[in-house]
C-alpha cells in the first residue's frame, strides 16, 4: 500500500513549523499518528517512519519541533533541545500544535503519537500529562527520565516503550524508575528491551556518521517496528 506525502506549514505561537503529512493510498483505519523526530530535527528518518505508518493504512504526520532555518545550526539545535527537555509545558505546546493539524485531517477519528530519541521523550511527556485526545503513545529509543512523573490515574493513553538493552544514554536505573512510575500510575503500558541494541537502533544511517553508543541494529529495528504496528492496530 503506497503513501503520498505533502508539506504542511503551521505555527506554535511565533514559531513557524514545517511538517510532512502522509496519507495511505487506501485508508484502512481512522487513526492519525503523529511522528516526532529526534535531536537532529525533522529529517528523512522521521519522514520514512511516517511513510511506513501510512503504508499500514493510517494518516501519519511527521511534525517539526524546531522550526525553520535551523538545519545544520548545531548551536541553535542544542538550544532548542535544551528548551524542550527542560520545559515540559513548552514541549507539550509544540507537540500539541502538530496534533491539532493532524486531528483536522479528513478521516482522522483517533490520535496516537510515536517518537524517536528526543521525540520519544516528548511523547512520553504527553502521556504523563494525560493529554486526553491521545489513545496510544510509543517511544522508540527515547529517554525515560523525567522531572514531572505521572501520578496515579494521569496516564490515559496506552504506552509502548522500545528500549535498546545496550543503550548507554538510558541506563538501567532509568528503566527501573520508569517501570516503578508506570506501576504507581496504574498505566496500561508495555516495555520491550532489545538485547544488544544501542541508542538510535532504527537509524539505518547511524554507521555512516559514527557516534559512541549509537548504532543501527537491524533485528531490533524489525522487532520494534512489528511491535509498533501491532500496538497501533489495536486502536483501529
């Protein structure tokens, strides 16, 4: 099943943002899936993951956290990452602006959010905050640590976390704390730990730009993608 994409410009207050909307050739679900990129900004990885979700029959929107004229500006990117991770309200508003765009699309009846790396941290923040419109949230090799943990009953969305068992940026104590947090919150959640996988294990280009602790892992990518497809299918 093919998927066509089109550019969508939108705003969060004064920030001009640019995402890519993917619609399936034949829509088979009423689910709209927000795809939230990692720390490099909205790139081909995010667009490709949205394209794959659209090929499953969903409407998928690869959103933009950073805004225009930021690509390649490392210092500005680092400032944007810090601003979003240090201010959950700001991150929630930025993701919320994209969710509004997605919710307005024809055929979208329910919403889900999937995030990679930084995006995983962002979508877990939405779940912790109890965003009422989200039925499902998935974090793929995202950060699990938070300064605003979920409280009992606050997590309304189903939660899926795919974590690399050898990810040096998300240590075992973060996984343990996240598990305790979800149990205390009485959330509907699941955690997949992929043995041997490091950070960014879905990024096929990671080996072309080596960075300590970051590597593509084909088996983990395949397992995480299959689990995500099944997880989202439950919201049909």
